[in-house]
């Protein structure tokens, strides 16, 4: 399952995969208007560690991880 949200001109793609029962592993991927030279993770799937999570938590933690990554790339929001 995939969900896409937008944050500060970047798209955060969240992908979850069922592990067992109602538990999921989760990845996020950033797509955006810029690709700074030293940032290798843009366009690559990044696994969120600490799981598996419930479906609801999977989407939440992946979106928050994606937002944190965007904030690191662009600096804190004004």
C-alpha cells in the first residue's frame, strides 16, 4: 500500500508491507524540486526502523521521518 503526502514542495511516498497479522514494515521515499549534491537519499527508499508497526502507526512514523529528512535538507521552516 502506498500513500503520498506533500511537505515543503517535496512528496513523501510511504510504502507499507504486511509482516504478520496487523503489523507492517514501512519505507519512505522523497521526491522533490531539488537534489542537493551530498544528499544520496532523495529518490531512494529508506526503511523506518523500530517496527513492525500497526497500519496507522506505519503511515504516521514514515511521514514524520520524511518530514524530518526534508527539514534537514532545507533547514528549519521559517
